[in-house]
C-alpha cells in the first residue's frame, strides 16, 4: 500500500535548525527550502507528499492548493488552522497516512484514527539523508556496500592449534 506523507509545514520548519534560520530571514525562503528538500526525498522514495501551511501566512499571489514538482502544497482556508486540515486529511487516509508533526494534539488525534505519526526531527534526518543520497548520485540499494557471498573468511586465516599454543607460550615470556 502506498504511503501518503502529510506534513505540518511550519512545525517541521521551526523544529529544524537549518530551516528555522531561513524562516527567520523570510518565511517564503523557509517554505521554498523545505519544498526543495521534499522534492529530493520524493525522487528517492516516490511517496505521495502533501505539505500543509497555515493560510494566514500564505503568499498573496498563491492559491490555496498548488503542486510543485510533485509535492502538494496546501494553505488552510482563512479562519481555519493547518492542524484542522491535517486532521481531516489523516482521517480520510487512515492507515495510508503518515503525519509528520511534533504537535501532541495532532499526534494523539490522528493516531486514534489509524494514521501513523513521525516527529519532525526524525523526518528531518530522513530528508537530510535523501539530500546526501542525491549528492552521491546513487540509491540506497545501489551497487555499493556489502555483497553477499558464500566464501569463508574467518577460520582459514586462523593459526593452527599448535601455532597458537606456541604463540601463547611466547607471549607469557
């Protein structure tokens, strides 16, 4: 079953040490940096991703819903919090939803309705790893790393019993 990742956008930005610095400079820069990281993550994993932001901080030229490089960007309607939109989306998706937030209220609500929750710092680590994987140009399951083999390496390199006893005696001198 495919996963739909629903992200509490401002919560993730403000929990992140790197993104919060950009957010302090300009809120739009923080949002764009998050979306860039999510695009890299989506290229590696392919999950459906939706980021929900509070509508009161929405850019004046944007619509309430847009799609940028495969990432759904949703601004809550005026008078409604992003938390409410996230709860509604997670309730509709049930087990398919993975909600990224550190807000305890959202966590308890969506967990009770069958969705999974991951904290913002944990998900940020996944985003960072995706960025590194994109820089390497490989996939996690690429050709590098351990290659299974049936060739033994341990005991054949071990000294014979006679040679080990001899070495033990020499070591005692």
